[in-house]
């Protein structure tokens, strides 16, 4: 059964929210390219699995909430919010972060070929110790 580009993108977000690396891998093309909010790109599904594993470790409880979508053929734009916590020196900080974000996915043959995120990256810096 064929799935729409929107359904594939939504399945990818669901896998990200569950930190389900096997499901994420199954949804990415072998030459998948991820571009982060600073414009840095990484290509290759195996590199991305390593990157996502590191990301989920560094930012536990990461989540994406999609409020609006625009789908046009193989392209899907998602708008919403992302958030999580920070892990510093092996400890998960009690504070959470969140940021408005947008994602652009390109779907090819039922898989995510490209995934780009746009957001302010100020959240990446954890709060100072005196703020905790």
C-alpha cells in the first residue's frame, strides 16, 4: 500500500518522538541527508543513526509537536515546536527547553530523502549552574 509524502513525514516524526532508531532507519533512504539549523549537512543513513543516537543521549525526552503542515508532491513542510532536556556530565537537568521550529522533508520512494530543520539554536546551550 502506497503512503503519501505527508504520511511518511508524520511517521518519521512519530519515530523521532519515540526515539525509535530502527523505525527512523527504516524510514530514511540510504543516501538520506539531514541539514541542521546551522546549515550543516550530514549524508548517509548509518551516519544519521549515529547522530540521532548521540542527539537523543545529549537531549533526553526530545519531542516534536507539529501544528501545521503543507504538502506539495514529494515535499512536506511542518511547522510547530520542539523541546527536550539537557544531559550534562551524565546527569539530566530538571529544566526543559522548547523552541518554535520548521522542518522540510523530501520524500522519495516512500522514504525520507532529506530532512532539514529551521529554528533558533539558543536552546542548545544549557542554563548556567546558578540558574538551575
